[in-house]
C-alpha cells in the first residue's frame, strides 16, 4: 500500500487505527512525532532538532494526503503534526467543543491583527 487511507469524515476511530499502522509501517519515529513521544525523548541539539523537523514534515504530508478537502480545512491553521492529529481527534470525538475552540481562536486572531488608521 503506497497511499495513506483516505478520511472523509466518517468512521474516525477506524481511520485512526489504519493510519497508525500505515505510518508505523513507514517509520515508527514518524508515528512518535504524531503521538508526541519523539519530542519528549530526543535530546535538544541541532541534529535532533533538524531530525524532528524533518519527521514532522513527513508526518504532515502523510496526514494531509489522507484527508478530503473538508477535513483538510479543519486542520489548515495547525502548525505541528501533533496539533493536526489532536484537532482531528477533538473534532470527531466532540464536534461541538472543536467548533467553539475554532471560533474563539478566530476572534482572538482578529483582535490581535494590527489596525491601520488612515488620516487625511
């Protein structure tokens, strides 16, 4: 199997199991990045940091490739793979809570934007 299992918003628990096995079959360290174990156990030096960044990019690519456009939009503002995974989990385990969080973060983002004042 060359492609990750596609997730279209249904049967989230089954998709999670398939994704875990798919990712572990590629490299267990990639799964560790997603489950956050890699960040806890790797020492902080330039090589380790570079390796973490590389594994995070691979993991992001796998997750993004496994999502349809509706699911992709749910994680579009996430920076780290762990954040993507947790956002999907939160949304599909408790959709109401995830929507409230997204609305709150949007409001905070709008409040933090610089405001320009035009004076004539």
